[in-house]
C-alpha cells in the first residue's frame, strides 16, 4: 500500500510518462509539481522513486544526480485508476437518501406527539 506522498509522486510521474514509454524526468520539476503542503527535498523524492521501483510500480532505466529516465509500469497506472472509484463509492454510500414522504411522515408524527403531550399535560 502506498502513502499519500508516494501516490502524489506516482501521479506526477504518470502525467509525465502518460503513454508508458521511458521519459527523462528532472527531480526539481517533480518537486515543484507537488502541492505546497507536500513539498519534499530531493532526497525524499529519490527515496520514494526507489521505493516505487522496488514495488514494480515504475521502471528506472538510469538516474544521474537529479535526472531520471523512467517509465510507469501498468501496475502503477492500475493503482492510480483503482484508487479514485473507491473514494467515490464511499462518499455516495454516506449520503442519506431522504424523500418527500419521509419528511412528511416525520413532521406529522412530531405534530401528533406534541399534541398528545399537551393534552396529557392539561388533563393530569
């Protein structure tokens, strides 16, 4: 399983290497593409790229200081594609389904309950 920073780096690399072929990616470009709250130094990004390579998510042909020649493997694209629908399904399940009759019946039940409460209060 990947953490949020690794997924962000993977998504940036997938945008750079969209067709699955090897592309030359410079480390400062990856760092600048990250959102400000997830900014990292070059050593952290190199560590994430090494981790992604060990997990067979990306393939690195060569690296030279801050320049990488890499490609995102099909498993990497699969991780990015399967992550989005899960979030959408969870958010749709959390939404309550309320229709007109549910609101009407709850209002009517509250009206009857308060009316009975007033009648009992006056007669006792």
